[in-house]
C-alpha cells in the first residue's frame, strides 16, 4: 500500500525521501526538509480489476513555522464497497459500507542541519458492521463487535552524512490492537523501515535518484 502515485511507482520506498512535504506516511522526520506550506491529496480505486467500489483517500496539510520545525495533519480513509444486510428469512433490510479512518498529526524537529526526527500520533477507527444491523436482526444474538478504535504512534529519523545521500529509518503503528470484542482482535500491522536515497548532482534539467 502506498498513499501516493510517486512512491507507489518507487516500490513504496519513501523512508529516506525528504521532499514528500505533507505526506508523512513513510517517515515524519522529512517534514522539516519540505516547503514552508504544502498539501496533498490522493484517491485510489483499490483493486479496481476485482471490485468496482473499493477506494482509499489520503489528504494532508503541512506547515514549517521555522527552519527547524515542521507540523502536519493527515487523514486516511478507506471504504470497502457496499454490503447488503439480509436477515435469516432472506429479506433485504438495508445496505452499509465498511470503512477505516485514521486522522493523524505529525511533528518533526531538525536537531542539526543534517539530522531530523519526527513523530506521528493517530487514531484508528474501523467499522465492520453498523449497530443498526444488530438492532434489526435480534435473532443473531449479537449486540456489539461491529466497530473498534485504537491509538498508534509512528516515529522516524533522517540523516544526511553528505549532500547527495539521505538515510532514513522509521517505525509505524506502535500501539494497542483493534479490539472489536473479546473474541475478535485485529493486530496492528507494525512496520520497521530503513532505506537510503542517493541523488547525485547532475547539471542541466536532468535529475536521477537511487
């Protein structure tokens, strides 16, 4: 999964990129190397060849109040298509859309001209089945477990030992799991990333990056 077309084309290798501006998905430490103001939005028809109405959206804004500080607010929303609710008698009682939403705030600080660190705090809400389904289907014997909420942290750092090289490291989704009920717990997909970006200086209107 990649929240934007550029890093998707780069194989989701964004942990050492320092020009993603408001996009803090890979590494919040890159905030301090971006523009003073920035914003982004991406929309993806997820699994379009298999399903026609599963989509994800990512949007964010960022601001650098000074040379050493960067802050951002980002929201991720994914919905998984419409689902029909049908009772035990085969009667259609309604339609709903399961979704996940994760608002986040990020902050980064540049300790040295070549070293920065950042952190992201986010809430994660997942809706599988809305409460009205249980209320209209009492024969299921289920009264809860259709949604869950948790909090998580991301953290990262970027280091530039020389002008053309950036090293990045980050960890994501550190926090308690999503607990729908005592029998249904979804483990957060904790991720550790390490990578580099090598961008040699090339004269003229040409650039290259490894």
